[in-house]
C-alpha cells in the first residue's frame, strides 16, 4: 500500500497531479482543495490511498489524513466507488460532510454528482457517526470574477455536464462568491450543479 508521497510537483491538472518521487512520476487523483495547495516545482507531502481493480491501480491523494480517512470510509459504503467518494470531497469538506450526515440532510448530500436519494440514505445509514465529531475546519474565502474559466469548463464537461449547463453553473458560482482559482471555482460549480438535480 502506498500511504503517502513526498516529492516535487511536476504537473497539476483539473483532477490530478503528477509528483516526482526519486525519479518516478506518480499520477494522483485529488480533490480541488488538495490540488489548489500544489505548486509546480515545489516539494509536497500528500497522503494517499491506492485503489486496486482488475484492470487498474489508481492513486488518490489528500491534503490531510482526515480527508483520506473520510474517503476510505465513503468507499466502504455500498454503491459508492472511489470516483464518487472523491466527488463528495470535492463538494464537501470533511466537517461539512460530518454536519450533513449528523443532520441526516439528504438534500445536501444529493448535491454531489452521482449521489441520488437512495445513495444519500445509504450514506447516512452506513456511515452514521463513523467519521467522528466535527474538527472545526474553516471554509476558504474567495473573490469573484466574471470570465468563464476554460479549465473549469473543460473539467465540468469531462465529468459529463453539457457545456451550457457548465457555463451557467460557473456564472452562478461566481455570483455566490466562489474563489477565482480553478479548484475553488470547480468545487463551487459542482455544488451549483448538484443543487439543481
């Protein structure tokens, strides 16, 4: 099991980064929050979870052990795979997810792409209080900008949204005060799209 990586950031994309560890480049799928902390050319230490399937080995990366623990708990829920678990963490911080589960807020959980009413109910029943108490994370503050960021638009389209839906969600996210960085804006747009399901 690859539990963590320490190395130089070679590349940062919409949904993944490449980290050079002793000459080997590891591609790591990560949340917008984690990716926003990575800078090309800088050394980074991230926590990882390796998901092995018959036809693939995929490495998921996290800024904190808390994020990693939440991810691994989510993938233990029937019907929730690693990509949906990552989408949950793209929409919610670990503490926001704890609050949604504690208040049994199916509507909030349904904002995540790929999570319907039944999946939300399963999460509430199967996870319960396994994530522990709220740890007191503060939400990130952000500014506004009017342009449609092509990287965010491409990211949303690659996740299956139509271009018109994606553009509208980006505009709405900016109106709601989303940050101007690609990861912040992508996360906010996903929340907008999820709320319209």
